[in-house]
């Protein structure tokens, strides 16, 4: 049971990190701080990471 709770906490932390990263990408896109191609790569990398967290 303790292992499950630790795993849930780890997934929650990783999900919060992924959400923060997505918010940073949106901020950078909206302020024009990144080139379009870099925006897409960074957004895709973050999405893939978040998807991996969810499917674990």
C-alpha cells in the first residue's frame, strides 16, 4: 500500500512539472520568445513526457 501511495505522489509531482512546462511554453509562444519550430519541438517533447507519465 505504501508503494502505491509513493507512486501516486511521484506521478502527481511529474504531472505538476509537466503542467508547469506547458504553461512556460504557452507564455513563450504568446510573448514571441521562441521561434515557431522550437515551440513545436518543445511542446511535443513536453506532451510526450506527460503522455508517458499518464500511461505508466
